[in-house]
C-alpha cells in the first residue's frame, strides 16, 4: 500500500469536509475499540465548527467528555493530557494504514486542543512499462484469438478472484492469532459467547447486594426474598427487607469485551451465538466451542467446569475487599508470585494495577474448546479481550511461548496472565507477565 504524508499546509476546508473526515475516523476499525477516544475527537471537532470564538479548554474536555466533576483541577489531574496523547497516537495509526487514501488529515498540535487539517499526499507507484501493460481485446483479435476464448479467460479470472476472496475470508488469520482463534473459526458450528452477569438483591432503599446461592438458578427476575440472611456480607442491620432479585446486569468491561469479540468474529466471517451466564446450562456448552467473558465469581457454570487449570480465581477474605478476588497460581515457577492481586493507590484506594487472564482450555466434550477472557475486575476482562484480538499483542505472547523450554509434547492449551495499568478507571498499558502450557486432556 502506498505511504501517505501530510504536507503541513493548512488547507481551507468546508464544514462538510471536516465532518466527512471526522466520520471516516469514527467509523474506522482503528478506532472501533476506543469509544472514549472517539467521543473526545468528536467533541473537539464539533466544538471547533460551532462558530464559537472561545478556544477549546482542558476543563471542557474533562467535564463534558471524560466525566470529571465541576471541581476538576487540571493541575492535580492530568487525564486530559493523557487522553490527548493517546488520541494523537491513534490518529497517526489510522492515517498510516486505513486512512492513507483520505484527502484530508485531522491534526491536533501538541499543547492545544483545537484541530487543524492537512492534505494527505499519496505517493503513487511508478507507472508500469508499456511492455507489461495487458493486451487489449482488439490486439487479441488481430492475433487470431476468438472473442469466445477471451470471454472464457475473463470468467476464469473472475472465478479465481472469488476463490481467492473465499480463502482470505476463511484462512486470512494472522499467524500470531491462529493458535488461539483457529479452533473457533474453523469449526462448522458457531461459537457461543457467554458473558458473566452477577445476581443482585435490591432493597426497597435502592441498595444492591451481590447474591450467589444455588436456589437463584430457579428464581425468576423480580422474585421477592424476605431477608438477606447470611448470604450477603457487609449488609447494614437496618436493611430488613423485603428484597427483590435481579440478574439482568453485567460489567462495563464484559460489555466492551463482548463487542470486541463479536466484531472480531464477524470480520473473519464467523457467525456466533451469545447468552448471559445465568441462563446457560451444561447442555448449551457440552457440544460446541464456548467463549466465556468474565471471572468465575459471577459465572457459576464457569466456576464448576470439570477442566483442570493451573491459574484460578479465588475469593479474598472479607477484610481484603475491594473486589473480593485474586488470581492464584497453583504451580508458580521460580521468580514468579503465587498470586496476582489488585494494586491500589495508597492515598485514594483507586486501582492502579489490575490483572487479567487468558485461558484456552479443552471443552467439556472431546473435539471442542473453551476460551476464557477474565479479570479480577471488569477492567481486566476488557483488557483480556483487547489483548486476545490484537495481532501485535498476540505476537508478544507467541514469542514468550516459543521461548519456553519444550515439554514432552507441545500442548495447544495455554493460560496467560496479563498485567494491566489502570488510570482513572481506564485500562491503558497491558503486558503479558506469564504464559503457561497446560497438559493435554485425556478425553
């Protein structure tokens, strides 16, 4: 693909052209997993086109786009500067690939928030020499080639193009993604996506309490429960009930993860099914490939899968809450911790480091597989899905796996621990800190 450059000149463009450039970026695959960056860019562009003479301010972006309160202090909170740095990097990524052919490029100069526009210059490849140009139909006729043969040649070329397109759709998976995704894409049956949705009891005061006991599987949503009893820790004594059962919620990270996986499967021509964990049974998962989103704390079926794993989620003691869980390594290698827990800011208690887990496991029945993308919190689930669908990230995981000392035989089943840097509730940098091959199942 021909490279693009921007000239640095500021062309005079219309409002329609600016909005068309914005629309192209917002609809791109590059920005498809970055809703916060899309909202920030759209706010900046539309504010600049509103006709106001006031410059776009850091305070406005923080309070109107990024959810900061009216007492936002840019000196104490650098969320906008971090967001703008990410946005500039994402724009560079877009214009170096998908946006190469765009005639106008959106530029946000460093140190300001007002967008500028530059022209993209597309370097054209050198023209082919005359000797390499295709022979015209007229020349073919002069050489004695019947027009019917020409028609046959055209039909053959068209069929070859369709065949090539078919193979790109079915086998166009980058090498780094194949170990994890080929089982799900090659199967004749659509995979089932199961997203975790925890159950809650809601009080008449509007307070929510996590509620997890076997009887909830037979309870319809809205059922009345007389008392919390001993099933919920930390409930205040004044909460006397009644309470009402709800199981229609899921985490924001699970939502983003489901969208990422659905988009990935669709891009590779694979249909899929999707269900929430509260209505999934063993009958649903026993004879097909399954992608679980979310940890075992909110997914009873996942928690009770008869599949051995080396890295598992554990419930933390009540005095170690928040978030109430951590990842335990049952076979920690030398130099690695036996558990992975949230790291919090000591002054504010905000999450600074989260951990996610990617697990490719054998399915309940032979010939099927299960992929689990989960985190200690919902942010870890989102990061695990982003990592698993990224060619760049999976190349890193593949290199780590290749560097492992080989066992008696290579297993297709793995678990990988991800360390996720979190800023202001947003998962930023993700790195793989451990890869483990699991033993082959004896089905």
